């Protein structure tokens, strides 16, 4: 179910964002869909197995590396 939802979100947002941002819009849409899928899977693991996200993922490191990736992508898009 999570993968299907990710696919629907990705295609929908890609079609929307490509009109405004070009190929970068597809990349943004893919990132957003990926985040939604990970949230859905984390919620499913919590509900079915009673394992919280922080028990198997260092949120601080994950968010830090994600932020670095986003900043690099934005700078690359702005041609710095």
C-alpha cells in the first residue's frame, strides 16, 4: 500500500511541478513522495510491531543529512 501511495503522489506532483520548475520539479516531487512513503512505513511499523521510529533510526543524523542534501540541490539548481 505504501509503494502504491508513493507512486500516486509522485506522478501527481511530478505532473504539477514540471510545469513550474521543469526537470527540477520532478526531483522535488520524487523527494516529497519518498518522504510520505517513509512516514507511512514508519507509522505501520509502530502500529503493527510497536517499534517507534527513534528506536531504529537516528533522527538527528537523518534530518541533518537530509538538510545537507536539500541545500546542495538548491545551490546546484541556482548554479552557484
